[in-house]
C-alpha cells in the first residue's frame, strides 16, 4: 500500500507534465530545432532550474540505453568531440539498472523523476518505521522527501542517488539492532554509485557516516563489533559490485580535464545573501528565473542554480520542535541539526569551515553549493517527521516552550533574511509583481503556520495537518511546471539531411543540435558539453579551436562565432564536414574588435615632434584566437598637409610595425594602420604593447581611457584578418542552415596513396598495401583502445599526437578496433566474486531462518 501511495504522490507532483497540456521535452528548449512554440502560462523555467537535464541526462541516457539494446556495452561515445568515454563520465545513468530503462522513452528524464520521487517516499517511510515513528509521521517524512526541492532545481541525474540515502541509513539502523542490514547497505551503495553524479552520493555517504558514528555511541562490546562489521561488509560488497563502472571512472578522472573541479575555484564558492534567504522563503522574489535588479547582482549572482534547496516555514517549525522538546534518539537529532548547521555556515563563507572543507580531499573539489542540498533537505525533513511524531505521541507543548519555538524560528528567519533585506526592497521596486506573489505565498504559509501552532497546543486534526504540510510542497512543485511550453514541434529536416550525408565525418554546431542533442540522432559533432573531458581533447579545444573553456565546447557565444574562421582549417583536419547554424545568423561575417567599451571615459593624448613616443602596455583576454591585420586609431589632425604616424604592436613576444598617412583636418576619425606582418592573438590573457610615434608634421591628438582592470588603453579597433571562406551553404529550411566545409579529412587514411583502403564502419577496415604503411583513424587516442590486424593485436600509437595510428602490413589486411576500459577483466572478476559472496551469504541467512 505505501508503494502505491507514494507512486500516486509522485504522479500527482508531475501531473502537469504528464498530462500533455504542457511540453517538457528538453529538445524543445536546447536542441535549436524548435518550431511553432507556444509559451507557457507562467514566465518562469519549464519545471527545472539546472539545464543539465537537457545537456546530459536525456541525450547521454538515451545513447547509453540504445547501445544496450544493440548488445553494445556503452563504454565509448563516438559522437561527441573526437570520441570520449561514455559510461565512465557518470553524467548519465548508463549502468543504473533497472531504473535507466525509462530513458528509452522520449520523456525519459521525467519518468526517472517520477520513479526517484516514489523511491524517496517509500524508503523514507521505511526508515521512519524502523526508527519507531508512527505511520503518519513516517508518511510525512517520506512524503516531504519525495517532494524535495531538488526535483525542481536539479531534475537530472543528480536526483538519482537521492533515494539511497534513507536506504543506507535504514541498513545502518538494522545493523545497530542486530538485524541483517549489510544487504541493504550493499544495494544502496551499488545504486548510489551507478546512479550518476557521484557528488550527491559523496555527501549522502558523509551524512550516513555521521549517523553511523552517532549511533555507535549507544553500543558496546560484541554488538559494536557486529555493527561496524555489517557496515564494512555492506560497503565492500556494494563497492565491489560496481567495480566495472567505478574503476573506469577513477581511471578517467585521473587523466582528464576536470574544469573547475580541477582548480581552486570551488574552494572560494559561497551562496550569496539573496540566495541564502530563498532557503526558507523560496518564492519571495516571485517566479523563478528572474534577473536581479541592476546594481544588486552580487547578492544573487548565480540566481537559483546555486540554491541548495528550501524548506517551508510551516514544516521548519516541526524540525525545530524536534530539537526543543525531549524525545527519542536525541543524539541523532542533534547530529542531523549539526549537519545542517555545518553546511549553512559554509554556504555563508564562515572562515573556519571554509578552511576545514578545503582541507578535505575530494570534497574540496566538489560543487558543494549544489550537491549538498538533497542531504540537507533529508535531514530537515527527517527532523520534521521526528517532531511530528512527538506531536502525535507526547503531550501538547506548553505555552513557554511554544514561545521559545517561535523565538528560534524568528531568529532563524532574521539570520537568513536580514543580510539581504535591502536586496528584497530593490527587487520589489524593480519587479512589483514579485511582491504580490511573495505576499500570497507568505500568507498561505502564515495560515498553515498558525494552524500548526494551534495543533501543537492542542492536538485535534493530525491527519489534516499532515495533508496541509504536504500540500504546500506539492503545489510548489506542480505550479512551477506551468512555465513549460504549451506547444511546439521539432524541425527534423536538418536532422535527416545530416543523417543522410554526414557519414563518418563530423559537424560543428553554432546553435542547432548543440548541448549534446546530436547524440539523440547519432550525428557526430566536434562540439559538446562534457565533464570530465579527455586531456587530449581539452588540449585540442584550448590551443587549436575557438573556445576558452574545453569543458563546454559550445559556439553559441557571438564573440566565438565571429572568429570561427581562423579555426576552420583545423576543424577540417579533425574531420568536420558541416557547420550547422540558425538560419539568418551571419556567422561568416568577420568582425573587428574594440577593446574599450563605448561608454569609457576618454582623455586626449598629444602626439607630435618634441612630445616623444607614446607607449601603452596592457592585457586583453580572448575566448577565441584572432588574426590581427592592422590597427584603426581615432585621430584628430590639424588642417593642412597629411601627417605620418608610425606604430609598433607586440602580442606577447611577437611584434609587427606599421606606418600610415593621416589626412589633415580630421575630427576624431578612425585611420587604418595596416600591419606589415599580421599577428595572432591566442586564447586567454595576452600582453599587448603599443608604441605610437610621429616623425614629422604638426602634432595630432588621439584618445585613451581606463579599462576594467585599471589599465590605460588607446581608443582603437584591432582589424581582423580576412582569411578565405572555405564554406558553402548546402541546406536552409528557414530554421536551420547547413554549410559544407571544404578540405574535410577522411575518417581513416593510409600513409601510402597506393594502399587500397575500405572503411566498413568506425571499427572495421580492410587494406591492401604494396609495402608496409600506417593507418590513421581519426578517433581520439585514448588508453583502452585495441586493434587487431588479421586476428593479431597491434599496438596503437598517437598519430599526429591526437588520433589513433597502427602499422599496416604489406598485402591484404583486416583491421578491427574496439574499446575496453583498462582493468575491465579484473573489475568484472571483482564484481562477480562480490555477487557470489552476496548470494552465498543470503542463502546461508535464508537457511538459518528456516531452521
């Protein structure tokens, strides 16, 4: 019965999306193929905040499940970049059986959310019963966790480990009571690892460890030994069962580019004051997704993406009640409260905890502001269930204790809201409608809070109170889905064109089929969004292509699109055949670059005989490489004959000079100074040195200003080089335009022209060479790839430092490539041994029970 009840609750929470009245297919929002869209009823995000549901969960999950259907273990993804590991990335539920079967559906992510919500409810309810709570209190705890804000904030693979936190603690509790909890711990551990997004599993494990240590304080002697022995056995079995996924993951991350996770950036992360307040008043700023008013961005710089979660005040009062009145499991209540307090202080940037967290291995590289939220919500909801159980079993609260409870609640609200008070005022002035919605939500919460207060003084309607507490969370989750599109279709014509013509070549997206949606249609794309990223792929993106961030190789940024021309020869060498862009995007127009913003305050600089040369030294940051063909300088010259001006520009250590003649009588007009030798500005911060001089003629004036780094720069334009355009338009249906790139390198090639090479597919080739040669396969060189030539394994080397190369014999040869992560045989043997041990222990327990 509880299973059916929580399944119905999960279905009700997703009713707007499941009903067909709105459309929540991530492809409509991220694929760039949407047509005839009708906006939702509310101007807010479409039932999620974090877009990773479209970037990772849906496309990666579908790709993995289609591999399984075709009898292929989803080890490798040939459709992103130059190829990269698939299952080991852990951003999709590749090994998360049986739950990942729903990813075969068009709305797989939505059904995954339904399943995980139902599982959270059932397992939260089971834990409540194990703790000795009444059924109604256990139902409240399970229901609150099933409606956790994480299902709105991050409804992607990060929600998948959530049900296994109460399952882990359930196993610990059974072990503490001398029951067989090791099997539950093993299953929960295995599912936590295979669910994807290991950050959530990490923090769930930390909270379980705190619970385990706290629970151990009440145990002694042999009972304590058995308690920790069961946990060790369960953890070991669960970890060993996942070795075929865990070993490739650890091997991948040890040699990959981890983006911000491989730097110290996350060590400085905090939750801004405006976002901190939303943890108890989530709709105070109106609908989700609004931009902070001008001048207040520092109070909510990352918007709702960095919101760990929230708890309604009417639920929070029961969490606090569990702490202010005596009840069962006092030490466990304090441990849960301590977990919440620890991370809240870290969110706020409390220096001792910043230092402590930054000393924790792995944790200090994790985006804790996003992935600790589920465990904090679980702790608060379990405290609320404990407080509700006290309300059901114990005597009513005294007036003195109730006043104390309200004092603590008010103090907590002030602590979170007061630091952002003026931010609230600025927001309401800029967005008056937000004040109305905030007032409505506050009014509803206040009414429920008064009802709860009355019940705490005199218990009369416990079932009604339970229903009201759950209804608030239910409405929050369902109403936010009304921002989803009410209609829309996908333009499949460009997809069919690419599937017909691209073969084994690759595309580059300037919008359409970006964000990994090429995976859905098995179209190879050099652009991708992935974390981790193979080190060789990251090097290729950073040093040879057009993006500063190799983790998110996306070309949606206009500043990147206008500089893609300089990378086209390299893209062709990487096997790119098509450029896919939105119709009407003039991406082939090369734009000059003006370093100083138009609103910069300027001052005049005199240049002429006797004034000497004028020099400027400053740094510029670029997201893309640029070829600089000249300088265009804003000048004013006196009436009369032309004036000769000389300039030297150095970019890092490369320099070029120019001399030009400026007509007399100019009034702040741009004069072009073409360089004798073009220069290239690479990606990242570059040192620019400029020196202007005038050898003859009347003095001239140009202008300079201070940039955002406090550096002096002249008012000028850097003139871009104009390379030849190697593309031509081959498809345009009004939504998507496709351009053919000349000079595309084939997927595979032999070093000798006399070799007869037949490419059957990505893995199989036949050759017939008159003499020994080499085969170059334009798939990323990566450990774990194997090649068999005429049935004999042949060593693969890094051809061109990037691709796979093997030696070909003279005469006919058949070549077969396959990918298997390193240590797979050992990891499978470990998993099989763990499974055998589990079955053996289970059979032994079953026989003992029958006796």
